C-alpha cells in the first residue's frame, strides 16, 4: 500500500526514478529484460509529466509498454547465431564419433582413456586395456563408449 501512496503523491517522478533504477540494475545483472522495463517506466513517467494521467492508468500504460517492449525484443533477437566454436562449453560432445584406444581397462562399466591433454573417464562394456572403442555419447565429463 505504501508503494501506491508513494506513486500517487510523487506522480510521474516515481516512474522516472523507477526507470533509472531498472536501467542501473541492468548494468549490474545483465540479461536484457530490465532495460526494457526501465524504458517502459521512463516512457510512462514522461507521459505522466506531459499529460495529467490518473495513477491507476499509469500502471496500465507501464504494463502494456513493458509487455510490448519485451515481446518485440524476444521476437527480434537472434536465437541461433552461427559460431566458429560450437562445442565451446560442451567439450566432451566434440569427441562423439571418434575412435580411441583404452589406456586402462573398463571394469564394472568404468575406465579411463587419454584424449588430447586430459584423461577422460569412460563408461561402457567391460573391455581390456588397448582395446579400440568409439565414443557414442557424452554425459557430463564421462564419455560413453562401445567396442569399435
């Protein structure tokens, strides 16, 4: 109830302050949403400064502007941007399909293999060290293999 009283008593300036706070929060926690909410609050405050708008209608204006701005932003931003590093944060997935030689045997479903500069844990059927395996899947940092 105090928020409503504050907005009713300070009018348009409360929207301007709220918009500036939302824009500042976007700098601290970037994500793209707060910038559009801040812009909607600033436009609502500007409209309320220019035209005497009753405060409940200001909330409606803010809500409509915020929803439209976020909808347009989500609609226009590019979802799947091509990249030259598609496995940047999915390092294990880039090994799917490769054939390797086991360094340690797979016992009870788990073993190890040296790949690049790292020793990877593998899971699959029990196989002796030196066996050739093919990576068929990756689950976290564990490569799932089968006999090649």
